[in-house]
C-alpha cells in the first residue's frame, strides 16, 4: 500500500448521510410535535426584550444581517469580489452562518409553540437551501420586522 493511499481522508459520504439523517429526524420530530401540539396562542418568552414582538424583530434583523455577511463572505472566499480573501474569511463565513441559525431559533420556537404547524400552507412547507433560505429570510424581514419598525420605530430592549 502506498503512503498516499494510507493518508487519504475517509470518504465524506457516510458523514454527510448521517448529518442529513439527523436533520431529517429533527424535522420529522418537529413536524410530529407541531401536529399533535395544540397551539397555545400565548406568548412564551421575551428573553431580555420588552415584548415578544420586539424579540422577534431584533432576532430576525440580526439573522438578516448575518445572512448578508454569509453572502458577502462566500463571494469573497470564492473570489467573486475581485481580490483574494484573507485566511480568516472562511471561519467568519462559518461562524456567521451558525449565529444566523441560532438567532432564528427563538423565533421558530415561539411560532411553533404559539401558532402550531400548518401542514396545508405551502409557505410553511417551502424547501429551504442556501439561496432560498436567504431569499425567504429577506422576505420575512421585509414583510414583518421592517413593517413593524416603519410603524412603531425600533423596539426597545
């Protein structure tokens, strides 16, 4: 056996399949929970914000900014902005993606708990992937958080 064969990285396919299976299990679990859970129609938590709507507006806005960082850093890393990206750009891209995802969790939890799962609404069942996620996030922010900010100003903490 040659040295190059011994030093090869293990095939990524099993790892990716395991991650996809975990994601599918989480999605199915949330779908089942949402289906059997009676929506409370009540506010759940506000974190350190003055109201739930303030929390949702701020979290959606943070996620939108981080999604823009994701887009810009991806373009930078792949050389689409003209100059080479510094070594830290890939790390910044990964961290901003994780933080954007984390910022959406309180909003998603509140919506599932308070409003339940709507299996007849195609908007709720929209398949989500890279560019579509960004487009949906921008659309949601424009039709909810921006509307709120325009009508009520920036919410307080």
